[in-house]
C-alpha cells in the first residue's frame, strides 16, 4: 500500500506541475501547503532541510552593507506608519524574542545548517508593522510558503483578509494594509508575486507569503498575458483558503478600506458569497445589499467575501477548472458566467440574499454606494448624496492605468506616500483658478458647454506648468470641473439613472493622461520634466507644518500701473508680495530669486502672469511636452469614432470646435 500511496502523491505533484506549465507559473506554495513532505526546492535551498551558510550579517544572499542599508531605509519610512522598530521584541511571540540576537531560523551551532521549521514560521508570526529585530537575517524563501498555521495565527473569528501584488504595486499594498490596520483590522495577509515585494514587505513588518509566481516586477498592464496570469493566481488563492476552512475577504490591491468591513459582512451569515459590482446605478438608498433583479451589471471580483461552505467551494473549484481549460477567459468574466448561470429567487424570508450559480449558492451584491467603484466614489460621490459612510473604494472606471489609480487615491488623500513626497526639493507652486459661473452652469449642458468649461481651465493649467518649469517648482494641480462624464462608449453626457451632478469635480484622468505626464521623455525633444501634485495636496494632513507655514502669497499687477514695478523690500516668510504680470520666464526667475527658501508660492491668479519663454528652444520643448498631456472626452452617441481630443493649445486655433476625428489620420493627440 505504501508504494501505491507514494505513487498517488507523486501523480498529484506531476498533475499540479502540468497545470502550472499550462498556466505559465509554478504552484510552489500550493504544493507546500498541501504536501509539505514533497516541497519544491527554492532558490535559497540545496535541499528542503538545509540552507547555505549565511553572510557575516546573517542575511542569506545579501551583503551586510546592503542589508543594513535596506533596513535603515525601511526604518525611516516606517515612521509614517507608526511602526515600532525596537529590538526588544515586545509584543512578539516568545519564540521570536528568544531569537532576536541571532539569525532567524538558524540553530546556535555554527557548524550546523539545519533549519528549524517551527522557528522559521515563528519568525513570520509578528504583529502587523513590527519589523524584524536588528541584526536578523532574511528567513529562507521556503519559510514564506502559505501554510495553514500562518493563516491560523492571523485569522480572527475564522476570517482572513487577503490581497496580492507584484513589486510594481508596492505602494498600493502598503496603502491597503494601513487602511485596514488604521481601522483595527489585523487579520490580514499579502501574497507576494515576486521576491522583491516579498523582501520589502517582510522588512516593513507586513504579513506576507510567497506565491511562487516569479512574476515580473513592473506594471504588467491591463489585459496582457501577465495580467491574466494574476487573475488565475487569485482563483488558486481562493480555492486554497477555502480548502483550509477559512472565511476569505479577497481584495484587489488597487482598492482601499475606509471603514472596517467585517461587521457589515457579519450581517449576512446566510450568504455563501458577497461580491462587489460594476453597477453605476444604485438600487437602494440605504446600506442594504443591492436588489439583484434591478442590478444586472457585472459582478466585480475586486472585493469578494467567501464563506467555506460546500456551495462556495464547489463554485470556486469550477471557476478554477474553467480558467485552467481556457487561458483566454478573463477571470472576472468567468466568475460572472458561472454565478449568473441561474439567478434567483431570493432566499426564503430574505430580500437581500438570493440564489445563484446552480440555484443553490446564496449570493449578495454589496451596495455600490458604500462599496464603491471608481465611478460611484469619485464621480457620483453616491455616499455623500445618500448621507452614508463608505466602506471601500476600488479604482475602477479610470483612464490612465496604474498611475491614474494612484493619482485618484492621492486626490482622495488615502494613498500612503513616503514622507519625501510631501517636501519636494525646490518647493511647490499653487494658484487660484478662474471659474466663471457662466461657464460652470450657463446654457444647456452639451458637448460645447463642457469643452468651453474645460478649455478655460486648460489654458490656465498650461500657464501654470510653464511658471512651475521656470521656477523649478512642483505644481499643485487645481480642481478640475466637468459638465459631462467620461466613458468608453457613446452616452448623452451623464449616464442614465446615475446621480452625477452637473458640473462635477472630475478626476484628473478625465482630462489629462496622468501616465504620460509621468513618463521619462527625451530632454532633447521635450525638455525638463515638470513635477506636479494632486489638487488636494495642500489639504493633506500628512503635509508637514514646515511646508504649510513657509508660504509666499503673490498678487500681480499691470506693468503700466504706476508703482507696479516698485521693489518688494523686507518681505519675510510667510508673507505676501505684488509683482508685475505678463512676465517672461527670465523675469519670473529674477523676481522670485529672493524667495527660493519659501516652500510654497501661492498665486492669487494665473491669468496674465506669463508672457512666454525667452529661449525659443525651451519654448519648443515645453510645447512638445505639454501637448502629450491631454487625453480624450468620450463619447458622442451614434458616431464612430465618437471621442474628441482635448487640445491644450486650442486657443491658438481660430474657430476651434469640439468634433470627433473625421479620419484615422486625424485620430491622435493634437501634436
């Protein structure tokens, strides 16, 4: 029987490896969690039970200098997260305290390379944000495999909250963790898809496990093969956690928690699955689950709560098999196809949870007003209009890739940047925009009145970018206001049934290609990069007081007015001055030279401030650069193509009108 048993297990391993090859990634952690005696060798091991001898610092595969340098950087950045960096091990399990003076996972005998499996796992069982002891080394990669005892240590009330990412989403992962711990939620884990993220999160005290994906560390982009690989990783994770018997709140890393969601989820113990939705029209005005017959939109798997019931496990297993059998299926489409195979009726005596999948799984749709998409949160602001407290925001419905997601969270003041983000060398520049009421609300809402409002703002932003470049300062973008919404398809301006107000404060990516603005462009062709910050930057509570209190308020006067060119003497910071308007970049540099120590320059207006660059090459480079900044409005109904390009130099073209491109040759940014 024993040979047969071993043969069956080896057959299972071979089957898993074949599936891994088919999906384009190893199932390292899944094999480890299920069959620890058949562990795959990791890059750190010559065999499952031994490690190479460590460097003098005790760090495997890392020099002493680089290890200490990394930990010092982490220590400084962790001040943002109120992280304890003491070496005493206070608050850590006793076994961790005992190892604080030596290399984690290594026995005291210097001639021995045997790894204590228990000590390796205990090294990872620390409170969230408690960083490893000084002088300790990085545990071997095998220690980070997903195991039930690690989940058991983190889970509370049998619930675990999980996300996963590669290193390109490091900032999102930290933001996600902090959004939970700030609400008192610590039963969380982050799956690392590459070793860089694994190591960085470990040194910051974030509970992390190795997904064994060996994925690229850069942003893979929506819809790419690597993007689909990430979706399959998610399905594997869901099945793994359910098989362990835990309730799972599975999240995409590009979402942020605004309120502890667990009490809300506890309100629906009958539900096997609770899912977020892409619906932009709410069916409830309170905080109840959506009314499923009136909410036909796609379910969004960026936030899904799973209970380890028989029906949930059955559905998750079929979902996994579906994706294994066809690598062209998008994981979210597969989820929807299965869930919507049969819908309804409501569960007996219930008006919120309903039957789905095969008619036996109990499903609920989280309310879109408080478990928000990028549209219901940033555009409609449904929670404000309905006077509700939002639980979460997922950065969907945006138009500038990962950089656009990050910028939206920054606009909402809920992205956790490093301290250096708030004190840029050279200082900051802001201005009070001109927003005539006639452009905001005058006339009927139309494509023409929308572009009239946006174009008026574009000319001001263009001038502000030029002034920021001239003064080598970081521009704080103004609020942008729109009269029409943006989508990927034709619509009448505001989506039918939504509560979008007109005009509304629109995200920057509705008008600007935020990702293009952050690209490293050739200096010879595009000149110096122009730094910028989100419109809410100066209101962010993390902005240091030394920046807030070091300001210079500036008003401008007409050069022809007597006394306008008089010198501003003995002006201290903070203070205010009056300068002649309609100045060149050279004149602006000279006028502001005495105030380079001011962290913030606040202009009372940007109109009539700048007359141009003295150097024609600088002017040409600036024009090329900012012409790449604007995007499209989409879309006019019943026309293909129906989008219209914004033109930051629209005012230089007499008779300019907002029209879709007539030919393919015309369909490009207005270079």
